[in-house]
C-alpha cells in the first residue's frame, strides 16, 4: 500500500502522530536536563493555550463580591464572583467545613460536562440526577470538606451562567463549549487556556482568605475537570498535588481518535508534545491518575501507555514514588477511593 493510500480520514491521527517530530517531548536524561526542559516547555505550552494573549489584557483587581451564603449539613457554602479579566467576572463556590481551628489545605475542584458544577456542591435538579451523580461519586466539593479541607468549585466557562446565553437558548441547560471555543480561537486563545487563567485567579483569591493554607493546594476533577487538573497544574506551580480523573491518556488515542467536545482541542499541541509530556511539567509534584477500566473515551491501553511514559519522567525527576495510577472497576466516572488517602499523604 502506498503512503498516500494509508493517509485517509480514518487513519489521519495515527498517521500524523507517527510522522511528526514533537519539539517539546521530554528527552531528558537526568534531573538537570529535566529542569531545563520544563523551563523551556512551560512558556511554550502557555503560548499554545493562549495564556499569553489573555495576560496581554492586563491583570485586574480581583474585586470579590459575595452573592450567597448557604448553611449545609457538612459546612458552609459561599457563592462569590471575582474579576478574572478586565470586565469579565467568574463565579465560584467556596466550601468550608465546620469546626476548624487553623488554616486548611485547599482542593481546587474543576468540573466536567453533564450537569457541570452542581453535583460537586451537592445540588441536583431532580432525584435521577442525584442518584447518578452519587453513584459516580461526583460530589467532590462535599467529599473535600468532609475530609477537613476547604474547596473551591468554579463555574467553568461554557456552563450555566458562564455559557453563551443567546447561542444556547435552543438547548437550555446544555453547555456552549463548542461555540465559545470557536470565539476564543478567533483571538489566538483556547477555552482550556481561559479556564486555566480563571483557576489561577481563584488561587490569587484563595491567598486572601485566612481560612486557607494555599501552600497546600491540590487540584482534582472528573472528565473535563480532569483536563483542567492536568493543564492547570502543568502551568501553575502553586498547585502541589494533581489528581486528574477520567482524562489522563494519550492525545493520539483519546482526543485525536474518539469524538470529544471541541473544548478539548489546542491548536498544534501534537507538534509540541503528548499528554504525558504535559503532565511531566508537574513533576516532581505528586500526581495520581484515576481512570476506569471500561472508559470508552479514554481507552485503558492508552492510559497505561501514557502512565508508563510519565513514570519515566518522574524517575528522571527522582520522584518515582510520587506518580501513581488507579484503575476503577467501571467506566467514565470519579473514583474517590484512592484520592483522599493520596491527598492526605502528600498535603
């Protein structure tokens, strides 16, 4: 078969993946080379995400505004907004446990698709949604405060009040990620980059709260929240532990081979690095990848391949014991069993 015959719509990703040279793939042989690679790759990744374009607008005052306080069974939930960019405000929920006496570690908990942030904060639109969310253990904000942590649950761009209202009127309750990604691309930005920026600004806010010890900050989320856990920890070194769930894999076998929401795509990322290289920017900080053996959109064989490559990077970072993989018995969902012992160990 000729080379041209092999290159068709069905083999597009695999063909190009094996043909291109990834300019920022990790090829470090020792710790010194690894640090040099990280220093070179991180700003290039930020550029690919469009973070440089976002920052060109300037860093504005946070101007935090409290909208609501709710007493819950396990603690207190506050709804705030801050100015993330000039003229642009981001809503988020701050969850605080009851009866604490000292600054507590922070869990940044970005959500994914479906019902978005609602299950993370213990809200459901009906009983069916509640049962489904609890079966998938997606009440992550509540899990955090039950474990004695503070939690920040953002409303990510593209969801709920952060969606394009005029573009989403025909599909009430659905995200508008695809449309907002298209708009971001017009300006050299990406939706992942915008969400990373918002999460970094939420860390800036967390540093103003006496209840929070931001020196002990972890990030964890499921699916799209796993996406943000990888990329935000890669560019933001204030995050000390990363636990992405139902995301960590290879770009080639997941984002590039199986249908995903448009918010997952970063122009040129495969010419720079694979997903395990992006996660390699987190080393030597502790990293736990959580996945399900039957996850159809992040195939297990590719997860294992990506993890093996990431382990090499962590061993080069002299931190092999800080890189772990947990495989749950079901599919695309959150698995809390390994998460909180891992966070307790490293925070």
